[in-house]
């Protein structure tokens, strides 16, 4: 898939993405999964499951999403639906594999029924994390790449490497970084961060 159309579709609202997915638009489906993959994947990790288990849960949630998308009454509720569905998959996974509950913080959730609501504290944390992801995705491409290289890679890249990859003068990285962070702050404020 060409990255330019994906970037365009990632900017679409959930309403539009869901509508296009229901019409069979493969690019919209890829964009929808891309938009929410980190959200889905992060939930099993928060509950102490391995990356391998998180990958299996991710696949199960995507299958549920594909099957349930046409019945989704309110596309704006998609993020919460994904969080709740992923949480239920985590509970199911832990019940099917009791060895996963040994020495796992929060293992008491494995005893809760599958209709259990995602704990409010975790829901709020996931919503904030998704808000940051969406703000990051809304940044212009160069800013997005710069912020990822400087703040999300471990270890962070030195300025000279960032400058070379972005084809900028090393001396302009600080100024450009400041503009990008200002834009990110504005996007976060639009999403209710203060």
C-alpha cells in the first residue's frame, strides 16, 4: 500500500473510516487498524501478558472488529468498544491459560466475568494514551518523524543523525523541534489535554 493514501485516511474521522470499511474499502480498513493497533496491543501488556499473547489478542480483537463493524451504532464509540473488547479478550485469555495468572500484578481480574467493565482508572489512562497517539498522527510528517526520533526511540537519536535523516542543518534541529512541539501541544489541547 502506498503510504500517502494511508496518511490521508489516518486523518479521516472514525465515522468516515467505519463507513468506508463497511463499503469494503481495503485502504480504510488498513488505516483503521493502523490507527488503533497500539491501543489494542497496549492493553494485554498492561495486564501482564507477553508480547506474543498480546499479538494473539490483537488478532482476535481485529477479527471481532471485522465481524462487528457493520453493527457498530455509534462510530465515535469505537475506541471505547475496542478497549472493552480487548479487555474481555485478556480476561478470556487468562481464564483459558491459568498459568498466566501466577505472579502477575492484577491477576485478580482473571476471576471476573467476561461482561466486566474495564476499570475506570485504566480506561482513562488508555483514552489519554490514544489521544497522544492521535495528536502525533495529526502532526505534519516531518514533525512526526522528528518527535519519534527524539522522544520515542530508545535511546534517543543524536541531533546530527536526526538532521541527516530529515535533511536539515544540525543547527536548525532545536528550532524545528520547538515548532513541532508547539504544534503537538496545540493538537493535544484540542483533544482536551491541558
